[in-house]
């Protein structure tokens, strides 16, 4: 019989770099955070092999809508600046705002946190942000995965991914098929860069540090806070507006900016003409544009450029809808009109 054991050299999982006790400690820290997000429909959450959720009975023909995303290279700044408490909000927002675009109410969220060596305090700060994002969007944090993988990530770094499921009445799915020329395009202000374009943001930081042109503040916030401001969650305010107004389409302005995301909800043969200057230019985006040295076209294709969500609605109801959203705390601007598409791009800003 072969003997594959070397006397006196027993190895544990912890010797290999995986600390089960740290993982257990994190789960205990997470449980009360997840509990704060519970809502109707949750049957079993954190701790099981799978989370159970019952679709609310008020839906007659429920259609499930799913979305998944990450935070991107914004995490690099979180590592560098030791700012871990808001990237979880970004993670939730990127998925639930996408689910919302179909007209769906987010029901539950699951996260995936991966690192080389688990730091319980850092992970708990991140999950605290995830729980806060779930609270703000009315969905339950019912599960997730923490993966400690030695050798896969540099010390102090981690990766995040998330998955949201929502529900919409089949008859109320937003498809954009009834969009017509003359419909109004409303823009809802973003809270900042959100979670897209950070590879360019980081290049701008390098250039500004070299030139000594990093400002102390932007838009009244400390510089780092302005850049790390989490993605705005539009869920509760827009669900309330959808219940009151005949909104035809929503577009979440993420990677690709205004120019790439609005066409995703327009019917064939339709275009959106946006009016330059119809929404304010923040100090943050002015600084990014000046530092990068790019034109307006690239700004509108790379960043949300101040508009995080777009609403398409007929002209007769646009004013009332904007009023509802403003009363709920949104900054709303009438930024353009839908037209028949002839030659040229599906979205033009002029």
C-alpha cells in the first residue's frame, strides 16, 4: 500500500489560506444586516443552501425579471482610498435599476464577494452597503456567497457581483412599442459618475495628480466623496410614478451613456433628439471632461453626464409626471423629444 502522508506535515484549510472561522464570523455579522431588508414573500433567507421567495399574491399574471451586474473598476478606488461602505449600494443599484426599466418591482437580491484573504471588517462594510441598497429599493437580501480564494486576488482587493429578481404584471411590462414622435424625454439627475466609466476616471486622476490639478471639492463635496458617491436608486420613486402616469419607457443610463442606452428602448424608426444645455453640467463632469480633454460626444457616450435615468412619456402627461417625481425628491429635466428617425444616429444632442 502506498503511503501519501508525510509524518508531521499535516495541513489544514487555514494553512492553505482559507479561514473558515473568519467566514463564520462574517456570516454572523451579515445576518442582522440581511434581517433589516426582509419583506413580504421571503420564506427562507441567509444560511440555507438556497433562498426561498414566494411571489406576492397581488399579481395576477406575474412575470419575473432578472438582472446581474458588478461595480467595475470603481473598486480600485475603494481599495486605494479605503472606502468600502458605499460600493455595496452601487452593486444593488446597477441591477435593480435595470430591473426597474421593465416596469418591475425588485423582490430580492443575492451578492457574490470574492477575495484572496477575507478581512471580516472590510467584507462587513461592503455587505452593509448592499443591505442599505436593498432597503432603499425595497428588496430583500436573501442570500449570497463569500469566496476566499488564496492567490486569486492581490492583498486587500476583492470583487463583487450581484443578482436581482423583480416582478411585473404581464400587462404592465414596459416595452416602448407605443412610443411616438412628439413624446417627451425626461431626464432624472444622477448622483455622480455612478459605476461606469471609471477606467477613464482613474486615467484622469493620474493626469491630475501629475499636473497637481486635483481639486479639494466638487459640487460642494470632498473630492473623493464626489467621485465615490454611490449610484442613485430610482426604484421607489419611479414605481410610484408608474402607478400614476402612463410612462412608455425607461432607460437606465449606464455604460455607453445617453447615446447607447436610450436607443435600447426606442422602437425601430424612432430617434431621440436631446437639447444640449437642458440639464445642468455639474462641477464633477466639467472636471472630468476638461481633464480628459474629450468632446461632448465622448462625454455622452462614456458617462451618464448628469442623467442617470430617462423617462419617455407623451407630452400631455409629461408635466404631471415630472411634478410627481420632483415632489418625491428627484431632480427632473425635460431634455428632449422623440422624432421619426431619418439619417443619423438614434440619439442626437444638439
